[in-house]
C-alpha cells in the first residue's frame, strides 16, 4: 500500500477542507458501526463520498483507494480517527433513485462531474480498520448537473446531480418540502469530516435562521460539505452543510494539527443551506 503515497501530492489536505468546520462542546462523531441509533445508521446508507477517479484502482469486482491516513495529512496521532483513510473530497446524499444533492462548491462544472465517482458505504466496520475496499457496484458516475449555485454573499451553496445509473439497493432520504425548521430543533449530520469514512454526529441544534441558510452547532469538518443535515425528531433533511468555523489549529509543541474546540453555544456556528431553497427537488 505504500506505493499509493506518491499520489498524495495531487490533492493537498487544505484542498480537502476548503469549507472549515469545528467541534462544539463534546465530539459527537461516531462511525456507522458504533451508532446506537438504527434510524441514523439507515440514513447513512443514503450518503455518498465524492472520490476522484485518480484515487481509485480496480481489484477484481472491487475498488481500492489510493489514500493516506488523517495522521499522514498532518493531524496529531492522538486525535480520534487519526489512523483512518481520507479519500472523500465531499459528501452527497440521495433524494431519489438517480438524483444526488451536494454543496455547490463541491462540484464546479461538467469536467469536475466526470472526474469523480460517488461511493456509497465508504465506511469502516471496526475500530482498527485502516483501509477500505468497496464493491465496484457501489460507485456511481455523475451524468450531469441539473442545478447549481455558489454565492457566498447570499449564502446559497448547492448542487443537484443526476447519476449515470439508478441506486436501487438503498432508500433515498426524505426532504422537507415546505415550511421551515424552528430554532432549537435537534439535528444530526452524516458525512465525511476531514475526508474520513462516514461519520454520524448528533447532539446539535439550530441557532438562527437566515434567508437561504440556517446556523447550527454541528460537529463537522471540511469533507462534510454537501452532507445532509437531518431533523433528528422528524427524519427529514432540513439542509446541506456548506461552511463554518475554522476546523484545525496547529499544536506548536507536537508539530501537528488538532481540531478547534468551541463551547456548545460559542464560535460562529456552521452554515446549512436550506433544502427548501434548492430548485428541481
């Protein structure tokens, strides 16, 4: 597997974390296998990791990934998940058999659409796992971009993608169609913080609501961009995780980076594009 390491120069860790995130209060991130909430684990099946084609290699009927661990990306070895692989550039989620939603900054144009695949079940199955191998049938190409916006001034940041084939082995997520979430509503975010395998993070809530987005205290990082933010009470997707607080700070003593920690009600919060503001859904 060491032969994969030269590929790391092609994608820097800073590029993987363009939209910064952070830990609020306790770190609520857990791997899918460790989740005690069966509904959350089911939601995770409808999420996918955006992985560049150049990081993939066919191995029989499976695909393996050219990747590095979080520690090899410069994060302190003492941090959670530091031994896990980091292939996911962004997160997306199914809203129908062929339609996937993500953040607008996660997919720029048709060339970007064609240059990656969306991998379902990019997750670990135990605490020691350091590599991931997926059935190639779990990888889905992007056929075309149906709608996209990336306007930080307005807070609009979304993309709607048609996949090249139907995803028939898992249930799409249910999205809010009308109305608006309330301040204080409980939230869970599912995706790929710091490009890691799928993580579920609950224990968050809505702080305030703006025209195109709302702000919440979600434990999320770069790589979570495009993640579904789900109402933990109703099970509906309320929005798309798009940006937030700076996520890592340098530990000058250890010479590595560690997550920025904020009080549960502190720092700027994480911005979530309202799903009701996304067209064609």
